[in-house]
């Protein structure tokens, strides 16, 4: 399973993984809402809505919750995040703003940037979630969360 590092300035969480699928396949999994709904799911946090308008200026968003009702971050049990695509360079770069209701300061936007690099016949994936210097609880949550997301992405892309 991939791990995450927190940058020394405490502003970003960075997680990386190698996936045995071409960048085009991985990029589609990141930008197609129907595929996102399939793979961005696990027993702990079920996605009920995932939207992605994959173009610069397009909106994205999701809603998820723990079916048991036990998972809670910052007093939130139904997790909602949304934002706007700010960079898109298929199949290499996807970046979007991220506004989440479970953040320490939910009104503040952060940034998620996906970088895909061809690695032999597969893809090296790096996700950087920045703008977290004033979000200590969220930053800690993402340190465990992004590796899990990358693991789900890897399993989905390698099975197709």
C-alpha cells in the first residue's frame, strides 16, 4: 500500500503509487464520474454521488458516508467535497480546488493535483493535496486517506 508524506511546511500531503496500466486508462478513471463512483468506494466510506465535469472551469463534487454511521471527522458524518478544475492536461495532469465540509476551516479551499508519468508499460501516480497548513485535523486524515484512495485506484485500473 502506498504511504503519504507531509511536507516540512505542513502545507501538503503527498502520496505516490505505480499502477500497471497506461496513463490514459488511469486518467479516464480519474476524470470519468461513472468510473469514479465505482472505484472511489470502500466499506468504510460509501460514495452516493460523484460528479466530474472534466474541463478547466468544470465543477466536481462528491458525497459519501460510513454506512454504519461510526466514521466521524471534525463532527461530520456525511462527507461533502466540491471544487473546480483548474488544470487539465490529459493524460498527465489533473488539478482541482477542494472544499470539504469536514475540514477544520471548511470555508477554505485547498488544491488536489494529480501527476501521471509513464513508467514502462504502467503509470507512476503522484497526488499532492496542498493548502492544508491551517487544517491540522484534515491534514492528519488525508495522511491516511490518500494512500487508501491510491490503493483503490490501483486495484480498479489493474483489473480492467
